[in-house]
C-alpha cells in the first residue's frame, strides 16, 4: 500500500515533465491549446525589452513548458515596427508575439487588423485599462520618473513634482544651463507619448517647456544615454525618464537619484499582442497567458525588474506597491485608441510646432 | 577606378561564338554587380516617389516626399552641417593622411613597424564607440577634462559643436587616406624625390611639391571617398551631435523614423536620393580631373628602387606629428572605452577605484546572443572577407585595362552605395531579401549581412584591388599576349599570381572594415545574423551602456589579434 502511494506521488511529481496539466482556473479545453502549442514547438517573440532583462522570463517559461522553445528577438521599437509590417506585407510574418514599450505603435498595429483576437483566461485579473478589445494587453506598470545626480544636486533642488521641476528651471536657469535632459521629442516616440500625457495632467506644462528653453536643455533618443550623463555629472537633472531602467541602475550606481513625482506619476505598460499571421498561434497564446499569469508577473516584478501590472502579486516591483506609495496619483497610460491620436502626422507636427514655439519663447 | 596608365588591350579577334563565350564571365560579373547594387538603390528611388511604404495598398505616386523635406527647416540645417563636416574632414584627413604616408613610406622615422598598425586603429573601431570613448575621456566631465580643469581652471576644448565633430571625423578618417596614399607611394620610384633633395629641397618641400602631386589620383580618390563617408556619417553625430541638437543628414534620416509617429520611408528615401544626387557631380569631377591619367604614370616596366630620405632636423617634427595624431585619435578615445568597460559608474567626484568591476564582461559572456555575435563577426570578417575579396577581384578583372562604357558604369556602381547612409541601405536590403522570393530563405542567415557589407564597401575594396592590379606593368601581360595567351589565361597565370600579396593585404583591410561596420546591419539583425557592430547600436538605444563598452572593447581586441597575427605571418598591409 505504502509503495503504491509513493509510486503515485512520484508519478504525480513527474507528470508535468511529460504532459502539461491545465493551469488552475483555466477552462478544460485549454488542454487542447497546450497540446497544439507543444506540437508547434516554439514561439517567436519580437520585443523591446532586451534579452538580458527578459532572460529570467524565458528560462522560467521553458522550465514550465519544456516542449516550447522561445525564440526571442530584441529590437528597438521602430526597428520592430518596421520589420513587422515589412514581413507581414511580404507574406513572411515571422513574429508570433509582439511586445513593445511603444504603446501607441502597438495599438495602431492592432487597429490596422494585425492582431489575433484571444480571450485570455487571465484577463479578469488585469486592470480594465490594460485590456484592449481582447487583442492587446498591458503587461507591466512602469513609472515615468525624474532623475538627478546625487552628488551634485541636494536639498530643495531635487524636484519633487512637476511644478517644482518647472520652478527650478525657471528660477535657477544659470545653474542648470545645459545640465537638464529629457527625451528628444523629434526622435523618441516614447518621450513624445509622455509629453502628450503630461499636458493632460499638468497645467503648468508651458512653464516647463519655457524652462527647458531657458536652460538650453539637452535631448537624447535613448534612456541609457540620459542615465549615463546624469550619473557622470555632465547633466544634473533628467525629466520623464523610463523608471524601470533608472531604478535598476540606481540600485548599483551611487550617483543616480530617482524621484517618483508626487503630484502625479505616469505609468507606461508594455503592450503585447499576438500576430494574426502567427505561425505558432497556440504557442503564442500559451506564452501570452504565461506573461499575464501570477507566475509570469512575479518574475516580471522580480528578476526582470520591470513592474508587475497585476495587483495580486508579491514581488520587489509591483503595481500594488506603487499604488500604495502614491495612491491615486498614479496615472497609467491606457491601452486604448486614444493614445494613437498623435500618430496622425498633421496633429503630431502641430504638437511639435507648439512645443518648439514655447522652447523658443523661453530661450529669449 | 582604372585611373593609372592603362592602354586598353585590343579586343580579341575570333569567331563570334567563341568571343561571346569568352566575354561571358565578364558580362556575368558586371551583371551581378549591377544587380546587387541597383536592386536596393532602385527600391529606394521608387520608395521616394510614393506617399506610403511601397508594400502598402494605399500608396500614391507623387513628389510629396520631396516637397515635405524641402519645406522642413531641419533638412536644410542637416544638409548644411553635413556639407560642413564632410568638407572639413576632407580638408583635415587628406593632407594629414598624405603627409603621414610620406613620412612612413619615405623617411627614416624609427619604429615604423609598430606605428603603422596604430595609425590604422581609427579605421577599425566603430565611430560610435570612438565617439563614446571621447565623451568618457574628454567630454565635459571626462577624466582628462577633470584633469585639465585642475591644471588650467577650465576645459580648453569642446566635443559637441559642428567644428569639433568635423575635426574628430577628419582625424578618424586619416587611415582611409593613408592606406591609398602610402600604397601609391610604394609604387613610386624615389629617384625624382632624391633629385629634389639634392637640389636642396627640405623634406616638407619634397612631400608637398614632388611626392604628393605624383600620387594625385590616389589622393583625389580618397578625397572623394572621405567626402562620401562624411555625408553618411552616423555614429559620430548620433553620440556627439545629440547634446547640442546638431543634426546631420543621417541623423535627420533617423529622426524621420519617428518624427511623424510612424516610420516615414518615403521621406527617408527622398533624403537618401538627395545625397546620391549630391555625389554624382563629385564622381564626374573626379573623372574629369583624372582624364589625363597618363601624366601620373611613373611605373613603367621596372619600378625604381625606394630609398629612405633622411629627415635630418625635421625628424623631431615628424615624430611629434605622429605622436600627436596617435594621442588624439587613438589614446584619448580608447582609454575612455577601456575605463568605461571596467567601471560601474564614473564622472565628477567619482573615485574610479571604488567603481571597478568585471561585471560588464560577465554580462557579455552570459548572454548567448552576444557570444553568437562575436562568433558571427569573426566569421564574417575572415571567411566572408575572403569571399568578398574574391568577388572584388573578379570585378577588378572585369574592368582591368579596359576603358569602355562598361568600365565607366562599374566605376559609378561601385561608389553609389556608399553615398546612401548605412541605416537606409540596410533597410533596403531587408526589403530585397523579403520581397525577392529566391533570396528569402537566406534572409535569416549571415549571408544577408555579408551581401550588404560587401556592396556597401565596394568602393573601398575595389580601390585596393585595382591598385594591386595597376602594379602589374602592362609589359608582362603584353608579353603573354604576344605568345598567344588569351585574356582569361593571362589573368589566371600572370596577373593573379603576381597580385597575391596585394590580395592578402586587401583581405586584412576588408576584415578590419567588416569587424567595425555597424549601421548597415541594424535592420538585418536577427537570430542567426547577430554581429557586434549592429548589436552595439541596438544596445546603445536600449541603454545597456555597460555592455556596449565591454563588447566594444572585446571587438577591438579581436581586431588587434587578427591584425597582429596576420602581420606576424607575413601578410603585408600593402604590397
């Protein structure tokens, strides 16, 4: 009898290695999806999250589903978009899953009919703004932050909210001449998206823009460049920087300080969708469900060092912790059609023109 | 390309069919070259005349793209800066490269064998990496700048202005001039120079009024090439131009991928076509200047012996020049990269000792894509480089000692791809591989990268090959002809064996160029086609600067090993 129980226990322990069990709470027919996914054998992911950061996710996924290999490609958001539309047009769709921080470009691709409709069993656990037409999902909860050089900026010079950032620029412009940095609005789609959102929540945006003009701000297209230069002391303050990267660097870099703005903190969510032209559609579903599952989210909030979007996760970086710290000051950028407004060239050029006019006015 | 004395061999008379069969390899070579160059270029031209991506159903034919960029003040600013930088760097690189070549080839300067590979360093380190090295070492809070502030109370230089970029770019391109100038000097007997010296000319006078004018074709060609490279300069302005917002054509092109929200291929293509249009008059000018090439022909049958000129009291001036050049272009940026690769952070008030780490290298080797990139890059440079040299040689033979229309077409074909910024030509190659069915299976293989690299660097490589070919004096080939050998046989049995050493040298130079290339590969990058150069751009954008520095250093060390090994085993940089 005892041996039989031991054998049964052993069999149960070994079971996941041979055939996948349907995760708890998933519909019974998910077994079919799993079987098909294993038959497909791999999933091709195009992503803006670099491979090094995503490695824990890939490893954990492959441990959970040993028969599905992840072919992971990291690209920057425009390269990714370029490759995707060209490959689809050539009938050689290579990506099964698209995962990008360029939320607007992702939603645009969805609106243009490139995404597959899929009701993920994890959807009820997600915040409502993170689900778009059952075709795209927000997967992370990354604050947009201010950064400063800890050695050279102290006390009341550390901006705590958007108004104080604008005030520092306008009242101490001599001290900060050439020492303030943010994204290049012409070159960085991410920066542009943040600035558009800012105009929604911050009434003093014009003061800020004039302050940028007054201090002769320096702009970059890449986050790493801003972190590097604020850390080295070439620049002192950075505005609207992707927080996940800044916090990770700040952990091992004693020069870099990070502020979550107190008046409101924008939150970006990396958007994932499954390509309609996916060659491994079932594997893509399994991967997406994994990313949205408690297990995947725990890795995102832990080893990947992005923020888990789900509220029921306990990890180092989570939406729950941010919400607790900032309350209703957290303003997630919704995964919705609204954010593609400024992909319309004429509207975009108009925004750029106004922005530059304020800069010029400030520089006078 | 065929610039020195080259009396055309008379066409081989023979039965029509046979003559056709013998002309076939040449026709095939020219046709393949034309296809490889014109496929991406014509796609770009076509794209520039549309209103949306060429594969989009809603595209309309028209000139809107040109209208948009001509109305955009950013375009004109970028164009102005590009012209300024390209002419500035030509003015710096050509005289300096020429003088350095003269000193290295002709004078009794000590330790030339050590100096020569060092002079070439800037040509095999990616400009983006070099520029970043300058930021770390000589930027506003770089460690030399901090030192300078302590010593003089301020930093007497700046990195981020347009003139500064022109100077740095000029210095970086000195090796490109140096290679051509020194190989031309090698072919030149030194008897004329000795005559001038005996008549009382100083070494500088000899260089300026005898040697350099004699190698005018090489200098003119390198001027045109450097100017082209100046127009498509990307990595340097990406790093040094951003902080003060100086746009050049290629960074403007980059801006266009985002300015309208979604990538605007038609605008990017229109900019590229404008650049190509700019280069046409340059090529024509070069041809016109070199029309009477016979007057430069100093190698006739027997080359004169080369004797070293004693520099006398000019020796110290020469040594100072070489050292200053090496200090500014090699020591300063490389020390910046080395430092950055071994620290977690740096800058004002940071103790470097506390920040030392090996984690950056660990991060490189932990990541399979990076190790694959290292492996692919080596493969592409060595084996790929050899195949490339073989292809270039075939093209070289197709135009060697022929002055017909076909040769002139090849001359332009060879230069044109380099006029298009690498980023866009790479994208065009991606399109070719996606939409031309016979090639699609090769897209995710390293072949796509190899083809793009080989086409982009045609101008550079072809010049190396043709200068080797030029060294074989026509008498030898004519002698073979007299005893009845046909063209193909002459090429195989006379010319090819004679230029073997030159080909090995070209292989080495192509290897170095392929190791450093970066912008062309950005769009072709994928699983299976990872190369270090393009990975660096992608990592830079992603912000992993620690890894960029470590990977860049590994790349530099690899090239050094390749270079040292090749030189050790008797490969000469120039024959």
